[in-house]
């Protein structure tokens, strides 16, 4: 008498060679979970139920993974499991068996392919690192440029405000100076009244200031003086010549004849007329 177990069972498949779409042979081991739902079909529809499930799993795995590249098989185990379960469940339905899960545990590529993949992954990581570094440098350069631009704008704005304030200060100072000068002219006019013209007073004050500035010059060979002073000095020189001639005419002895001298007026010193 044969007993049939209706509980869920599993079959562990050993490592199987599978060729991918890009002609790479990989080793795949998996496990299948199944359960008998119809004992009559499980006994009379198939002679070796366990062996039939194993062979069907191997052929379905080679069919499904043969349509994928190596990279796709390594990254799409869930898709492989779902496709295998669908194929297995449809094929074992007539045997009275329900395939509940198919799990691919390991996919082992050849050693040379594995080394190449590791080099490729290392190169990809290096490329990503270089890209990230370049992106960081670009962002840093952009940030520095924006900071310098904002700093230049702030400096230009500060200089502009400083020049505006300086111009406003100079304008206020000139206005204050003009107001003070207007008040001084008004006070001079009030003090003089009808006795004189305040303009003559102001011109004379400027004239005296100009003479004082010329007297402070480092050129010691030139002497500046007013027109009135030069006229006085010229008159004094003429009087001196006259008195010198009178003394000369009265002083000579009888033995020595005194030659006659012609009195020539002394040229007056140069006069500097203020403008």
C-alpha cells in the first residue's frame, strides 16, 4: 500500500548549468515548494512525480533564463521566480500538483566572468566617484562665483553710498559756507550803512589775503608789495637824489673843480596791481 502525503513539500535542486542570452554559462541552484491537490491524478497521471517535477523545473529554468542577459539574471531573481512558478504550475496541474513557490538561491558565474564583473564594478564606482567629485567642484565653483558676485555688488553699493554721502556732505558744506558768507556780507553792509560799499571792503580783504599768501612763498628773491607802497618808495628815492645833488654842489673845494652832474630820476620799482 502506498501512502500519499498531502502536505506541502519541497524539492532541492542541485547546481544546474544554464546558458544566458549573451552565451555565459552560470550555475543555478533552486528549491521548489509544491503540494498534491488531487491524489488520484498524482498516482495515475505520472509514474514518478518527484522526478517529473525536477526535470520540469530544470527545463523551465533554462528556458526562462536563456532569454535574459547575465546582468539581468543577476538582478531579476524575483522575475525569474515568478516566471518559473507560472510555467511549473501550468505544467503540473494535470498531475494534481500545485506549485506554490520557486526560489532561485544562487547564481554563480564563471571565475573569469566574476573577476571581469568585479573590475567593471570597480571602474563604474570610480567613474561615479569622479562624476560626483566633478559635480561637487562645479557646485563649489558656482557657489564661489555667486559669493564673489554678491560681494562685488555689495562693495559697489557701499562705494556708491559713500560717494553719495560724501557729495551730500560737500554740498551741505558749500551751502553752509555760502550762507555764512552771505550773512557776513549782510552784516558788513549793515555796519557800513551809507558810508561805503561793502563790495570794496570784501575786495580789499581778499587783496590783503593774496599779499599774505604771496609773502609766504619760498622764493626769497622776489618781494611783493602793494601799489601804494611802491609809489611811496619811488617818491622817497627821488627826494634822496635831490638832496644828494644839493650837498654835492655846496661841498667842493676851490682847487678841485667839481664836474656837473645831471640829475636823472630813479625808475620806480615794478608795481603789482591786484586784479
